[in-house]
C-alpha cells in the first residue's frame, strides 16, 4: 500500500505521440491516469499532449517535474525509430541512456532467448539512475527517474504499469467532492460562485454545462481535501442555487450529491 501524507500530493501528465495530435489514435490514458491519481489521493493538476519531438518532451518533463510531486508520461518507449521518449527523458535529467541489465534480462526471459533482436533491445534502454516499472502485460518495462514515471502508450500496458506504481507512490489526503444541479444558466450563477470561491480558496469550484439534461443547465462541482470546508462551501452554493431557483420558478430538488 502507498504511504499516506496529510499534505496534498500533486501530479502532471505528459501524453506523447504524433498519432494523438493527428487524431489517428484517440487517447484513452488521460482518464485512466486521472482515476489512478484520484484513488491514491493524488491531485492531477495538469495534462500536456506533445509531439514525438525531443525538445518538446524535454521542456514538458522539466517544467512539470519542477512543479508537481509526480509526473507521468505515456508513449514513445517502443522498439521503432520514432520512439524517442527514453532518450529525451535521459537528456532532461542530464544523464546517459544505456541498456539496463535487468530490463534486458526481462526481455530475454519474455521472448525465450538470449539473442534479443536489436529492435526489441531498444525497449531495455533506461537512463542511468532510473528504476524499472514492471509490465505484467507484455514484459517490456517502463522506468522512473527522479519524480518522473515513464510508461507505454498502449492503454492495457499502461494500466499494468500503474498497478506496479500503485504500491510505490506516496498518496495524499483524499480529495472529496460535492455536486449540485443548477437549473439556471451559468450567467446567473457566475458572480455568486465567484464570491464563494474567494471566501473558500482551498475549495475548487467548477461549473459544467449539462447539454441535453434540461431543466438542469449546469452541474456545480466542489472539491476539497477538508470535509468541513467542503461542506460549508457547498452549503453556501446550495443556498445560492436555491435562491436563484425560487427567483426563476425552477423546480429542482437541488440536494448535494457526494
């Protein structure tokens, strides 16, 4: 089980791949990583999608590494010529990239030979100082260096690597949430929400339009690690919504849902 801390643990996620940006591949990993972080009490605060470009990968990883507790990446660690993530991560940490002996052993065992092809051996490259992330799905491991965790882009493989990471990462306080249905447009509720947000800076308040869910125009979502502060802020938002519903003759139950 991960160790837990009373402080907020944060994360950023870098999705790497020309195929994502071109639309040829529809990303499924952002939701998976978001769910993974939520389960461990890690606050995922930023996601970037970058091309298979050395400079772009280095810049994104260095920036997010300095900003968050953890950084996750997906994509670009396979055996083809355009899989440049491992080399870019090594450069980001100013360390050489080498064939990792344990990663090579895993590939040899997986493929039943001591003569792993040069293409497959590319998947054993790890920056010096890095540690392996186990891959129970297809064998070829990911790796971690510093606070950066480098994983495959194939969704099922990424899920397998996250299973290994779940036992190793430090979790934070569990983020709790309350959702409130709002039966008036966002323009009516925005100023009141803004004032409540100022009063509760430690509570994240978001407004999400609900297309096709009339008479619900928006769902107001509050998130915080402190239950008492969350409940106080939610009560004020609920009072605001109830008042607006009365003014506009809207008939909704309006009960917060946790």
